[in-house]
C-alpha cells in the first residue's frame, strides 16, 4: 500500500465494522469529514 500524503485523497480501502459489515471508504465520499481510528491491542 502506498503512503498517504497530506492534502491528497486517501486511497480506497475496505474494513469490517463492529457489526461485521464491510465498509468502503468511498461509502463516505459525499461526507465532509471522515475520522479513522485504528486501535491496537484491544480485542
């Protein structure tokens, strides 16, 4: 995966939410802001 750059669109990716649903970053394309939080060590 390439490194994200400031003031550039983020690359699209898919993650699983807490309900087990797959979510794509492009699902939020019409929203103004998106905050991503990656917690490590929480299971």
